């Protein structure tokens, strides 16, 4: 590959992409190049050399550039873990082919954003995408629901450790991912269609692991807003909600419910244009235990309303500090108990630390304690609910700990094991069973019962 100085590369870029050289080189130096401009052969070679030299981990490339196929084939040589495909001209539809997905599969990419890309070229491309997803390594995914046929991908998406999902242009199209979203270990979910996700009679939509939700709907039905609010109130790690506008019809019931959630950040543009939303927000802010400490969109409200909101935000911040101090104290108490010889899971339950340990993503400590002491949790323990109505099993799901829950040393009886498994939502069961390596409850239960019989026989022999 050729070697060019910054100045030489700038001059070359300016010939085809006027006034874009500085931003291009800056992103390249930061390890996040954006390849959406025309590049000469020499500039492209130098860019590829610097991608390797800088150890770039994020690459954005336009599918309608002359060098898209070359960059795709180059991916396996790079350290890129995140790939975003965009387009420059909406009239020129560069479809994604099998070669593209095969190259991604050979690379280190585990985050793939195709929201701004067009569709798949043919069945071969769809099959290649399925093979990529079958690797079960994708942590971030983004799709264009309008242009991409997602139906064949659904079985393979299940089982991937996807913590971030973005669905673009879903508002007027069938969304085949609807039924699997609640089973993915998502922390972040963005979409422009929540209405049809919350259809009447439908089960949970958002997983217990969810932390951030971005809603870009131009309309919002009252039923969808109410159902979404009720669901967010039971998500133990939910922290932020980003809305396109406060003037979206029928969102008042959602906003009012935020006071009962763990949300700390709310983005609500054009709040001054929606008096009914302001009223709902004030009710949420005045709810006891409201955790909101950051609000975007209130700067154009009348001075008195702004001051009231600022006062409440400061009050919530103090409450947050108190909760953080209490959390630190409980962690200290938990550490102390775990170091004591006589501690069992019953000790943690008696001291109100069992829910805390599981919800704080410390189930590994609980699991190790059960293995060490032989004292197990019962089905009744897993069904017990906290003051928000969230069960211990749901807290474990909220920290993506279900795989760790279903280990032999965590169970005393097959009856308890079956009872708790029955309580796991179908979408989460599917996610567990299609992971890599795949989990089979039937095989797990059979192994557990076999081990229990062997243990009983050994005890019987030793007692003779």
C-alpha cells in the first residue's frame, strides 16, 4: 500500500470531496472512519493502510460507493467490531449480496447496523446473512424493515447476545421480529413503531434487561402508551426514554407512569407545544420515588413551570444520592455475610439481601453460595415479588442470568426446577434454548434427575 502524509491525503480528498477532508481524517485517526465520499485509488489505499495501522474498531461505509465491495472484502484483515452500512443516494439501490455477508462472517464484526442500507440481493444473500447470525456472536443489530426481508432471519437472530436493536421504517410494514424482542437480552431498543408491538392480548414486549428505549412514532395510541408504561414500571434496570416529540398524541398515560419507573433520563422535545403532556409530566415528577434527574425539552416552558421542574429534578437527584449510598451499604453488608462461614441463601433472604444480590447482577455470588453450602432456593423463593411486583425470577432475567440459574447445584428437586421453568416466558425460553452452546431444558432436567439418583444411591450405600 502507498504511504501519504496528512497534507497529501487532504489535497487528494479535496479534489473529489470538497471541505470534507478534516472530518474524514479526524474520524480515521479516532478509529471510526466514515467511508461515504469519493476516493481516488491512492487515497483509498492510504485509508486502508491507516485503518490497519490505527486498529480501527468501527467502520461506516456507503453501499453506493465504487469501493464498497473492496472495503467489504478487506474487513477480515481489520480489527473492526462494528460495521454500519449507509447510502448516499436514495435513488441508487446497491443491494447487499452473499459476498458481503460472507466477508462480515470472516471478520471480527459483532455489531452490524443495516438501518440505512437497502435490501438483500437474492436468496443467496439471505442465506449468507443467516449463516452469519448462526455464529451467535452479534451484540448489536440494526435493520431496515421496509427494504429487508427479515422473516428468514428470525430463527437465527434468536440466541444472539443482542444488547442493542434498532428497527427503522417499521411504522408501515409487517415486523417479523415482534414476537422475539422480549426474549432478547436487550439493553437498548430503538424503533419508529411501538403501536403494533403493544396489540391487545399480546404478552410482554420489552425484555426485563431493557435500560434505554427510543420511540420515533409520529402517533401513539392510548392503549399502546398505557401498556408500555405499565411494562416499563416492572423493568428493574430501565433508565432512559427518548421521544421524538412531546406533541405525539395519546402519550400522556405513558409519561405519567414514568414516576413509578426507575427512569432517570427523559428526552421530550417540544414540551411547550403539548400542555396535556406537561400536566402528565408534573404528575410523574411529583410521584413519590420518582427517579427522573435529567429532562431535555423543557427550556421553552414558562419560567414558573421550568423552575418547578428544576426544583423537582434537584430533589430527585438527592434521592438518587441516598439510594446510591444505601446500595453501597448493602453491597458492603452482602460482602460481609458472604465471608461468614454460616451464611446461606436463607441468611440473605432473612436480611432482605437476596433480591438485592440478584438485581445487582451478583447472582454468581448467590450461585457460589448454594454450591458451597448445599442450601438451595425453592420455587416459592423464585416466585416471591418485591414491592414493585417484580419476582426474583424476573430480576434474574433482568440481569440476563437465566443461564446461570439453570445449573444443577442451584436446585434441590425436579419439581422446583420444572415449576420455575414453567414460569419463564416463552420468548426467554426460546432465547435460552437457541444460544451457543444451545441449552435444552429437557436434557438438563434429565441430567439433574440422573445425578440426584446417583447421589441418593451413594448415600444409601454409605449408610449401610
